[in-house]
C-alpha cells in the first residue's frame, strides 16, 4: 500500500457521500481522479487488503439480530465443515482460529428468534456444538493508517 491507498482507506472510514457522484467527490478530496479511486478500490479488494467495501448495517435497529458463534471443528474435516456452515445464508463470514474453538462465524438474521433456529440447524448438519456468544455491548474501532 502506498500513501494514496492509505488516504483512500482513512477517508472512506469517515463515510461515503450520498450524492450523484460519490466516487468523484471522494477522489477530489484525495486529489486523484474518479477512475483512479475506482481502480485502486478494485485492486485493494482483489489483493485482499480490503475484505469488503460497502455499507455497514445495524441489524438490530432494523429488527434483526447478529451473533458471534464458534465450534470445535476436527482438523481433518475443517474444510468440509466450513463449506457446510458457509452454505447457510445467515452466515456473514467465517474465520479459522488457533484455539480449541477453531472456527468462528457471524450469524445475521432477520429476527432475534432466528439466531437459535440457525444454530440448531448448523448443529444438526455438522453434528457439532455451536457456542453462541451474543453481543453485550458494541464498540466501533476505527483503523487509521499513517499517511
């Protein structure tokens, strides 16, 4: 990443303008062209520097629910278990961890009641216990890179 990439990431963490030409407005703020901004965002996504670029929704404020969950997946079956869990549309993302609970995933549902329903289905499909860790308090941590 160079200075411009860091400027893009830092700028976009402060919000994305709602206007007819939002990319152009952000690009002007960073002193690059709109096309350069778009090209750089695509490259940051393709290379995995950014895992996603898009809005963050507060599911709870829309009547839904989010929860962090984890399982103890046997190493030999890890990939197939991850594939099974990721097949659920309610699974937002999934991580491997070096811990007894070695697979962590986020559930996002339309209603709070659906969290336990999805957990039960995952347990049924995988034969593994799902440890549900619902959010108690939310904190926003911004990552600002040195330009």
